[in-house]
């Protein structure tokens, strides 16, 4: 299913449906919360964006620490199942299949029927703007339903507890505010790292060894492409090639080029621009999500446009440089201790926001992608040099036993 079409339908139909249910008093009977406010079961909802799910991980960990005996389930899209299984922080995963309209409708009904019988004390909807998630949280029903009150989206109408969406703080902190509303008392973790890091690093080193790299050889992952749904976030292949050559020529570092299978043509084009092609390894479309996560865990650094790779690196405490244009790094930039965002603000930036459902038509006179092209390859090379000048070691993670 086309994501842009889904968002248009979600806006055109979702808003009147939510308003209508609210005005008609269509409130599902809620399960009373126990007197001690300790939930028996928690449901989390997030459909769009593996990167967004990665940014929810600190909230999940805090919920788990607050109520260690309460099962935490997650409702998401089928395409996100591998990511949640790799992260390993939730107990049950229910999915909705968007492969076709019929599969979407049937899996939606099955999800609501299955989840409704589990009698959740707390349901947290982490979507920032989508109306569909608010509707399905209402259909499942729970003791408390918590979600964002986002300006103009009318999502809050079916929540028992609405949290004002703040467009001036990083999304990881916004997500955490929902966990706080649920009852988490701890502050946002200063240094979150995904559990199981050592295991992921070992798996990543095996992948690199299979690709022909020595155990002590430093490597930088360059993630090319942003999926066909977010073409406006792509950085030019020749820019990536320049950075790869810089790493090889100045530091003797090999790069691993990654990306989705349906964007392999971007990697082919990148390789065609390389002066040192032997220093680059093409793993585009050859890794499943677990392998990709392990690769990042074992890397010395990650360079990527505004995609999930940035947030995986942040969750794994890997140095990362993110390249931004239509989206603002103020909300979606690297969030770990060793992250840097490259961003050239235009008058029209950012043009995809949580207030316009991330539906945009580029109006820049230089055409779509002008804001991404404005960040030069040399800008990225300079950022890498600054990283290394601060003492970041490209071998720090690879060298662990």
C-alpha cells in the first residue's frame, strides 16, 4: 500500500471519525485500574517508522523497570516485526499487514479481536499524528489510554489521558513523556544502550569477517538510501563516494555500503564514483534486520541520511553522523552521546512535520532534494575529522572481546 495515500486517507477520514465518535459520546467501557495503580498488562502502539520504534526503546525500558511483572505487548505493522524481535524488549507482538487492502482490513479486525480479550490496564499510543492508532486504541479499550494531543489532529478525543505534543524537544523525550504520564517516575536515561550489545557486536564481527575484514580492521557503515517512500531525504551517491574515498585515503578505513534491496541502484551508482572501490564493501540488500543491527553494533562509525540507521546507532552507542534536510534534527537527530547532525536550514525547512502528517510537496526553486544537496560531501568529511579529533576511535567497538 502507498504510504502517502494511507496518510491522506488517515487525515481525510480519520479526523471526522474521531470527532464524530467524541461528539456522539462513543466511549468504550473502560476497565477499572487497580487500587494500587499497578498494571497487570500494558499495550504499546506504534505503526510507522522503525527509527521511531528505536526511539521508543528508552521508554519501554523505563516501563519495564517500573513494572517488572507486567507483560508489555506491542501493536505495530508486520514489516516492523523483525525490528521488535531484534530489540527484544517486549513480550508479545501483534501486527497489521499492509500488503494489500484486504490483508489490512482482515489483520486489523483480528488484532482488535485478539487484543480486546487481554484486558489491558494501560494502552500507550506513540503515534504523533496518525488518527488510525487512536481509533484502534479506543477499539481495544483499556483502563487508561494515553497518547499525544497534537495540534489540529484531534487524536486526543478518544484518549483518557492526553499529553500535549511539544514540537521543540527531541522525539525520544516526547515519547518518554507518555511513559511518565503512565506512571514512570525515573528521568530520561542519560546513557541508554540497547540490551544485548555484546552479543550483537560478536554477531557483527562475524559478518565483517565473512565479508573479508580482519578482526582489528576499522570499518565505517555508510547507509545509502531512505526507502522509496522518503526519496526527498536521499543524499547524492557521488557525495557518499567522496566520503568513502576520504576515509580510505586519510585513515585507511574501509567502508561497508548498506541499503534496501530496492535501492541497490543507489549503491551501484555510489560505487561507480569511487576512486578507491577496493576499500568499499557492498552489503546492500544482503542483510536482514537483525544482521543489519549487528553490523552497526560492530562498526566504528555510521554515516546515514535521516533513516532508522541513525537511531539504531544512537541506541547502540555507536558514533553516528546524520544528514538532514526536509526533517529537522531538533526532533529526529542522533540522540546518543556520540551523535552529530548536518543540517542546512532553508526558509522552507522543515517541510515534513507532525502537524502536516509528513505529507509535503517540495516548493524549493531548485527542486526536490535541494536542502540535502546543500550539505556537501566535504561538510561530512569535516564532521568525521572533528569526530576523530575528539578521541573517537573507529576500532573501539570492533576491538572488544
